[in-house]
C-alpha cells in the first residue's frame, strides 16, 4: 500500500468504507404492488401504501427477498434464515410514512467478501459487513420552482439492497475497483442493473485519514455519490480536507457531507443536521422473515457462473491470459460473445481480435457489445475466412471496418468487393516482375547485401496487388526471383 | 430517569411538534409522571428473555412479484394540501 | 317491542319474514340519530343518504332472494375505519379534511354483507383514550345516567360506537381495541363487545394507533349479535401481513354451546387495590353462574399482570409516535404553512394533534430515542414476552379466563382527569390480552349501586373466540341484564 496524502506533518493514509445502495430488479415494489419502471410520469407508480396513506400496510415481495439472497450468495456471504425489518424514523418530504422500513439489527445477509483487481494486477479481498433490504424514498426536486420543492413518489417503496463494506479500502482506486466489481457481480446475478446514471446504484462513502499504525480516526460520510469517478474524486477531496483540519490543530467532526463535482469538494449537508437519532424499532406491521433452507439451496443451484469463476474457466478452457480473461468477464455479454466466437477456433486469435480491432471499432462508433453491429457469428466467420485463406489478415481488418459500418456479413463483403486473396502464382509473378522492373536501384542494393530490403519488396508487391496477395505465396515467389535474404 | 425542559424541547423537535413555552413545563410534569409509573418494569427479571415485538406468532407470508397496484395519480394527489401539476409541493428545501 | 329495541338476530329474522323492511329499519335508526346525536355526539359524520341507498339495495337484494348475512342491518362505523368517499377523521383535526380514496377491509366486508352504514362514530383522537374526551369533535356523552345527574363518559376509545349502540341509534358498531377500547366502553354503556385474536380481523385501512396491538371488533347489545358481526368482519386479508390465514368458524353457533365441562380460570392477580366492591361482587356472581352452568372453576396465576399497563404505556406510544409521523401536512390532511419544511411540519402537527396525542407521541419518541431504547422499549418487549408466557401457561390448565372488564363503572366527564396515569388505570384489566394477542370479550353483567352498568371479561386462547362466545353466552343468559340507559331512542327523554 503506497497511496498516501502528503501533509505538512508527513504522509497520511486513507481508510475507506462504502455503503452501496443497489436498486433490486423486480416488477413491483418491496412492499406494494406498484410498478418500478424508471422515468414514468410523476406519481403514477404509486399505491396508497407507497404514499403512506392512513391504514396502509406493507406486504413483502418474494422476488425482492430472492434477489437479496442471490446477491448474498454471490458475495460469498452468510444468508440469515431469520431476519427482521425495523423502522428508521425521520421526517423528510419524500419519505411518506415518516419512516423507512429497513433492516437494522437482523439483516438478511451477513458477512461476506469479494476480491477486487487493481491496475497492478494485484488482487485484494474486501470484506462485506452485511446486506440488508430496505425501501427507497421518493424524489424531491428543488430546482423546478422558485419557492417550492416538488415531490414525486414513483421511487418510494422500490426495493434497495444496502451493501455495507468493511473499512478495508485504502486508496481511491480500490474504492473504484470495489464498486466496479460489485456492479459486475450484481449484473451477473441479475439482481441490480448497476445503472449509476439512473440512480439504480448509489454509494455513501465513509472516509477517514490516519497516520500509519494508528487506530481509526473520526470519519465523515459522503452521501449519494452517483458515479465511480465521483466516488474516487470525493474520497481524495474529503481526505485532503480532513488532513488540513488535523494538521491545523482541529478535529474532524462526524457528519454527513455532499460531494460537489463542479467544485471538486465536499460540503456539510444541512438537511441531515438533526437526523442522527433514527429511533429504530422492530416494524410491527411485518413479521419475522423466515427463509426455508431448501429454497435458499435451490436459489444457490440456480446462480449463474460468477465473474471470478468465469475468469478462471476462460483461462483454463481457452488458454487466454488473466488480463484478457479479466476484461472479458467484466460484462457477462462480453464473455458470452468471446465464448461464442472462440468455440472451435483459435481462442488466442479471437482474444487478440476482440481486444484489438473489434473493441477499437466499437469504441470509435460509440457502440457497446450489447448493440454491436457485428454479431459473434459474423466475427467468427471473418476469422474463418482468414483461416481458410480466403482473405489475408490485412484485408480482414478492412472487412471488419466494413462490417461495423454496414452490418453486412464478412463473406458478402469479400465477394461484393472482390477482396479474396490472390493465390494465382502467375498473377503474383507478374506483380513481382513489375516491381523489380520499377526498382532496379533497390534490387541492386538488396543483391549487395541489404537484406532488410526484402520487406520493401514484399510491401511493394502487396501494394501492386491491392493488398490481396497471399502473403506466404508472395514471400515464396519473391525468394525464387531475387533470392532469399541471408538471415 | 427524568426529563428536564431541554429534553422535552429536544424530543418535541425530534417529533416535529412545535411547543409553546407554557406547554413545556406541563409536558415535563406529565411525561415524568408516566416515566415514573413505567419505572416499575425495572424490578422484573428479564434475563435471557427474548423480546416479543409483534402480536402475531407466525412467519411472514411473501407475495408474488406482480404489478397489481398504482397508476392512479389523481387519487394519490386528491387530498394534497398543495400540489403543482402532478407533484406534491412543499416549501423549498435546501440540502 | 319497537324495531329499535330488536337485536340484530331478531331484526334479521323480521327482515327475512318480511315483517319489516330494511328501509323502515334504517329510517327508524336515522330518526333516532337525528334526535339523540345533538346530545350524545356519538357520530362525527352522519351518512343518511348513503344509508338509505344501502337500505333500498338491501330490500331489493332480499326481494331477489339474495340477501347476504347482514342485509339491511344499520350499524355505526368507528371513524378510524377508512371509508371510500366518506370523510375519515380518526377524531383528529389533522385529518379534518381527509376523504379516503379507498375502503378498509373490515368496512368493505360489512358493506358486502349488506350492512347499512349510518355514519362515522366518534372516538378518542387516534383511539388514544379511555373516555372519548380527547376527540377533536367533542366528547361523547354516555346514555346512562348516574344518580347525581353528572354527565358520564362512555369510555373509550370506541365511545361513539358504544353510545350509539346503547342508545339504540345503531344496532351494532365497529370498534377497535388497542388496550381495551372496545371492552371498556362496552362495559361502561351496558353492551357487549369483543376484541378478537390479533390477526383475526384485517387492519388494512384502519388508521393505525399501535400496530402490534390494534384489533378491530364488533360492539352490540347481545353476545350473539357480536358473533354475527364478527363473522362478517373476520377473515384472511392478503393486504395485511399480520392477518391470519385461517378459516372463520361459526361464531354464532358457539354462543349457545354452554360451558358444561369447561375449565374457567380465575386469575388472582386481577384483584387490585381500589377496585369497587360491586365489581368484586359481580365477579363472584360470574364465577357462581358459570359453576352452576357446569363449568369447573380453577385458580390461575398471571404473575406479570401488574406490569401490563407500564408495558402498554411504552409499547403503544412508541409505535404510535412512528405511526403518526405520516401526518405531516404534505400528502393529505390539514396543513399549517411554514417558512420552511421543518416549520411547516412543526406548525401542522402542533395545530393538528390534541394534548393526549402529543403526550403519547412525545413519550413514544423519548422511549425509542438514542440511549433509552434498551431501558424502556426493549425491556417492555421482554416483559411483554413474559405476559404471553403467563397466558400460555394458564391456558394449559383452563379453557377461558374470567375477570372484570374495568376497575370501575363509567365516571363523569372531568373526573380522573388530573393526571394521565390515573386515566390510564382504566385499562388495567384489558391491556394484558392486547399485549398477548388473545381474544377477550366484555359482557354486561350487572349494575353498580348508582345504577351504572358493569361488565365481565372473558379471555380465551389465540383463535379460540368460539369458547369466548360460549362462556360469554352463558354469562349473558345467567345475568339476565335487561337494564336500559336513560337516554335512548324511544325513551322520550
């Protein structure tokens, strides 16, 4: 661990813990039958339960419970067969009941762990303290009206999983890697779409600083950070602020803060000033949540292959590197794409093509693998055309560009544009003769021992053949005509 | 344990109830009487007793994940003391 | 006998025999409401037009040979049950403008059973009280009169329901019981009322006071009428997670079962200091009646009884402080504008809640607040567990338990109001069954020296309301309680 913040009194290390709120994928809300779709008209996806009307009662959604269990299993965590809901009491305009139904003392999922991968290639385990189910609040909009805040309760009651990490991270990079890994796992499990732009994943970041070897110092919580980049920036900004406070003889006070990305700084959150006494108590409208062990076991057997296991298997089955495999498994669709192409082909070559020209083409055209203009079957067909000698590697790159542009199949492109490679030795010989005739000086230099000019002749011949010459045959014929290079 | 006026005010703040100055001493007296009365629970031996939080002794039923409710914004907003369009409206909040 | 003095069972028979029509029955009751409500204040809202329409529909249904169980029976609905399109106040200013866009399960079931709703009955604000004096819509007067002519409370919180039934303004009524709010007013007004097992009646659509204790139940002039009403009110509701998924037994049939061979427990801890001697005497009469009817009387012990009230006065306010947080002036109900959101909340709630409600919210907030939870709330929940254990141990030996319903008869408006704790003592006999979730019923059994009705309470096992009805029926038959309140429809007062 080398990351520190250099203060006037020397280096400070960071202690970071994350509370990630992940919106559960379900059709209806945690405690009501209202829909959960994003972006609906205001207050349409709201039942009387979600709006906290008198006499309304919560009834729990089985699928949300299953999603939490799946997530717990995916985080290698303990599943608590008996858990309980509590009320967290506070007043806010978008909290209709005046309390949030959450799990305080007895969460559905206990201790777990995930491994994060760092730039250095190093892997670090990060402890998961717990995962609990809770309901989301509605949405307050403060910038739509001169003197009023507007409240939309569409999100009120949507199921969230709060996933709390141990204070195990020491650098902004680790925090970023943790969220990325968590997001990947949730997406694999299909329990959260991980879409930070739409708020379906948000992080509260706990940050403190200390001198090496010290116990933890006071931490601050930065609420609701909604991108990985901002999480990393917020950590650094907050750590610097705390270092300044400590070094100027002050003391950090525990509080809730907000990150302002425009200014690159955190500030105290006024609305949370007195929200520290939540008066948790068991939710009397709900009974203990008791899970059937067999049901949990069934959910476990139905889990998909998770990223770490998939990475190991891809390395094993396809002989690709850890680095290549790590990139493929970041998104399940990417790994599936790779496997579809690699099946029955040279996997190393498939990996090279995907990580090179294919990803470059996607990036350039602003596409992702989900809406790739080139299907796995077509990419495979392109590689097959190289293998059977229909086209050479250089032409293949051109064909790929055309595939991305037009969405056409590689075979059709090759045929329509006459890109088949030339294996007719007569045509190759003719091209060679033409090149030799055009460059008598270069030929003389070659003959006098400038061996590396052989490549020049290969290039000129290929150029003369519009790139379509079979490289092996061109090489062979050239050797016949001008002699093989000595080395 | 007994309440002082500052605690009465703090609790009222937490409960979001504005108290007048003359309500504070009255509530202080009443609340202390109630707290004094419930104090007798401290004489009960509750070692090892599991707390009972609910009236029903059964496990929780889980409902199926289906959209069965909502989609009636008019009803949701019909009783609103203040609204703008299909939003509830409150005095502007500074975060 | 006029229509107004009929029991529900008698009225159903008369309706079935076409001796009376539902419209006649409803009109007679609406006339009684009109005459007596200005004095008794039993109703907050009278729904005469709706009642007449329901009565006409009941007559039509009966003519078509399709009359459901309560077709044409006029009842009062405690104003804690949300009724679609009909203002529901919970006795509070904060819900003064609230018109629910939905119907509670219990009121919906009664409606589906053909009952006619005369109006919304007065109650203590948010059902918090034992006297009905905390209602923002004025106190209810007990139709019974004491020899000194003082205006008496009907008990509470279901005081409007009790007064309406006792005064013959309604044949039956719904109540809710969190710590005795059905049984104590029933006893104070000389009628019967049962708090069924927690989970028997759905709480969906009932304005919540203390969720782990609240239970709806019927109030009527006879045990059998309560059984008829409860049959219609009960049953599984998937919208309430605490609703029990069990069949509804034939409660009515149970009323006539008798007590031959039943073991009746007498808990020694219910003999409390300061209990009126008439109540002691009445309790003994109850014991004798049941013995004579063939029951075996067994002494039992419920050792934690005396802790029931202190537990209740922690648990109920704690839950209430949270349940009443939703009354914030944002989505429904009354609002008092403020400079900012917090100001709006504080002004709205200061103006919207009465003194008793504020007191309980404050206590509840305090006992849940940081540093006090373990000492108050958690300890109370543990003692609550011991109280449940007491009942379970007693019910291993007996089939039902007999106690008085309340430690005194109805008191006058203004009495017992010096401090909240004295008032709370009214619930000493009723609170334990709420804490344990067991069913309990009050039966009118006699009069005190000043001519006021007294009730006996029968407590049963979880989901064994049938035995409760059997014992209550036996007590009713033995007591032959025929006294009537001074103020009642047809009495000319």
